[in-house]
C-alpha cells in the first residue's frame, strides 16, 4: 500500500499467498507517498496433504522472506493463519532471523483454540511501528476463531490499524462467518479511525457470502486465486 501525508490519492495492494483471497486497487500517487506493504498466508497448519505442516511453514516463511530482486520490499506486516504449536517454532526462528518481530508478548494465544491460531509480525527496520496489539475472540464461534488487531505509527505522522482473522469455515457456517466479518470490519474501522484501516487474512468469503454482504450494504472486493 502507499499513503500520502498530503491528502493525495494513493494506491493499495493487498497480497495473499497460499490462500484464496486477494484484494487489490491501484491509483496514481505523488512522489512523497509512503509505502506500506502487507502479506497474508494461511499455513494450512493441520493438513498432511502433500508437505507436512512444519515443512509447509518453513517453505512459506522462505517465500515471504525471499529477496524480491528490486520488485517489492519485504512486507512491513506479515499476517499468518493456521499457525500451530509445532509450526510456531520454525516460524519464530525464520522470522527472527529474517528481521521480523512478534507483535505479541506471548507466542501462543492464552485461551483454548481448535488446533491453530493467527499471528502477526512487523519488520524490524520498517518505518511502521506496532504501538499496540489486541486479540479478541469471536464469542459465538464454534471454531475458537478470533480477531488480532494492530495499531501502527508511521512516517509523516501517519497511523494505521491492521487486523487479521481466520473466519469461520464451511458453507454451513455462513451466518457465523458473516457475523464475524461484520464484527471485524466494525472493529478495524471503529472510531477514532486512523487514515488507513485494513482487514487481512483468510476470510473464507465465497460467492454466496458476497451476495449477502452486498445486500447489507457491506462493500468489499474479492477475487479467487489458485494456490501457488
């Protein structure tokens, strides 16, 4: 993403690797714009289809931390879904070596979860700094899903709020998933809202969900991508 401290139009690109959802928009910006780059990856932490979870996590970390050959900088913020007790160790080791810091004091969430959880990391040399992080459970979730929200301060006095979630899965849980989506968007854009508010993660939003969101005046742009 790119922001401007002078109120000019900016561009935004949200990438997602290893999952289904990509949000993207581009406009022209001025030369004083500030870059803000995010990446999101569902590690598929409990599946043994193909690579084992620890191998898959290590490979995902390698891709996220690889040199971009001048095309894109390493992301300022990386959001992960389906992190497990087993994969958190390799993730922490690789991300620490790659110059990233955990946005939370605890590696693992303090309350029970159904096998996996979300995490967020901020690049140590990024001009964006995480000033606060909070994790709130979706109380009606049958899958112990939650919302991890970051407050960030950036250059030129800019600020941002970034939230990540892995919303309720399966078609039968559409009502709960949309309830979580509405709660997440309200939380990330709630007053006092900073100039930039981003919800990123594995939202599990399908075509039928989009129809329901449009019917409730929730506007969102989604497109489906093949897994790498």
